[in-house]
């Protein structure tokens, strides 16, 4: 079954597929993916009706953008939506001098955080060159959260809200990009950015899922009020909502704590009662919210991609969602499919 690809992207004149293609894996995160596997996934995604692709200079130190461009450059540019990110500049360097972690056999570039106006403009130009494409639809200011920047976060946020904001706002005003936003791991940072600046969208990783719905209290209502679209990444909370509560299950890129394991087991019990795969529920849940037109899923093989597509189209009865709410396993306020 082909995913929907006419979901309105907030207030912006863009339509996106509800299922997006995330490209961190083709940047060789944790382990290498060969060129053929990377391209095969892009072509399988296209054949399945996926028309929204997200990349970033960070992913594989430029490798992800290169592979994204390679696989999409012969497609009609008007037929797909493309997003990338700003906040990091890439500088050529010898491979043996580069700290690649967590990437493997990545691009021959060192990474520099830089959220100034000039660096943001250069980042956009560099991304276009790496991808070999003539335009980018959506630009996100990347990783201005405490998860990534630690104690530097307040100053980094301020710099980005001045320098990067000014650059992206200018590009939007000129019609060179259709939507601008922030891509981070914390809804609180998105909320603060939307209160401060006129952003169109956000890419929120792992903070609105079957396990976490705190964003329902303040952030998502503000997005609805302002017409800001939210792209959800990390819908499996980095693993446990795909694997279930098995030994070694990952939550936020680390071994899941006991309380998370217990909660997932409780959700799995409801899944078993209604014969619903846990990953199917996780994927379908996030896009039920009116402010969330799409989610990004990264895969390592064509088989994984096809499995995600099958989960996304799996028929889930309404009673399943009602039971999760009655057992306080998801918020009573959470929209469901």
C-alpha cells in the first residue's frame, strides 16, 4: 500500500507524504551501508510513493547529502520535497585526522558548529553543491538543544535565533526556500523557538511517541495555533518501540531503564490482545495528531523499509487505542488514528 502523499505541511504551500525517508543511516551511522544498498532504498521508497526526503550535513560528514543527491537528481524536482539542515560547516580534511564517531567510513570533512548568518548562507550553498540539486524546500536549524550542546545550549540557542534565523528568514522572503524551522531532540527548545521567531515547522526527534506525550501540553497546541508543521523523527524512541522490551533494548540511544521496559511491556500486552504489531502502533500513532503531517523513518535495508511500510498500513482497530487510554498507557488527550 502506498503511503499518503498529499498531507498539507502546516500553513506552507507544500504537500508531503505521511511516510518520510530519513537519511541518517545512509550516512553510515554506527556501521557502513554500501552504495548499491543506499540507492536501492531510495528507489524502493520512490516506488512506494514516498515523496519527502530529509538529510543533513552532519549525517556522515556530507555522505548522506551526496547519496541523497545521487539517488534523486534524475527525478523531476517538482515531484518531491527535500529538507536539509544548517548549523554545521564541513571542512576538507584527511580521513585519519577526523573523529567520525558515531559515523563509519564517512565523508572527508571535519565538522564545525557555526550558527552565524554568513555560515548559514554558506551551509545552504554547500548542501546544494553536495547534492547536485537546484533547490531545497525546507531548512532546519540543527541541534541547538541541551541534548547535543550541553551547558553551551543557552548561548548556542541565542546565536541561532539571531544569525541562522536572519539567514533563513531572508531565504524564505526571497522565495529560495519554502519553509524554515528547527530540528532538535527536545520539544521545549522547539516551543521556545516558536515563541521567539516565526518558524514554519519543526523536526522533533523522539519526543512525541507512544511512550512520550508531554508535547501535548504546550508545544503542539501552539503549533496548531500558529500553523506550524511538526515532523516526528525517532518514532521508535531509538529502538525499543520497534524491538519491544527485550534485553538490551535501546531508549534514547542507551539501554532502556527499567521503568521504560515495564511501560513498553504493558503496551505490548495490549498489542497482543488486539493482534497489533508494536511498531505498527508506534508509526501510526504519531501522524494522528493534526499538527504532525509526516514522520521520518531511517532504514538500513530495502527489507526494513518495506517492513516499515507494511506496519504503517496495518489495520488497527479503534478499540486498541481506547484500551491504551483506559489503561493510562497513552494520554487521554492524544489524537489517535
